[in-house]
C-alpha cells in the first residue's frame, strides 16, 4: 500500500488529497470547454493559459514564455542547467567549434 505523503499535514489537505488523487474527483469544470479539474487553482491556471492565452513566465536566457510556473522551472532545469553543466564538462571545445555538428554519442 502506498504511504500518504508527509507534507499532507492538515486534515483538510488530507481530505482534499484523498478526493482528488484516490477517488479521482474533479469538481471544477471549465465553462468554456469540457475539461474538469480536481483543484480550483488548476482550473484557474487552465483558463488563464488556454483560453486567455497568457504566458506570464519569461525565460531570460532564451526568451521562451510559459503559462505555468512548473513548466517554466522544468524548462530552466532541462534546457539551461543541463546545457550549462554539459558545456562545463565539454570545456572550450564547443565554444571553439560552434558550427561543427556532433553525434549524440560524443556527449
């Protein structure tokens, strides 16, 4: 049996977790489409990003925009932190030959 996550400390949070995760309840329906959500803030986020087209999170490294902060953070980690560390590992080679194509096995 799966253990309940320790950060679900308050009874109200535990009940919400049980309803949305274990019972699969989705009590918040979008009025503009068929989609339903278990948490109100997920519905509000959906409405902002999908129906209003808002993308409030701007990456200062590549100018990509994201409507969801978690997607923005994932982008930063996968696109920039990974490339920063791999660039350090490869050293100056990539900077010396920026147009040279490399096979994935070289990384």
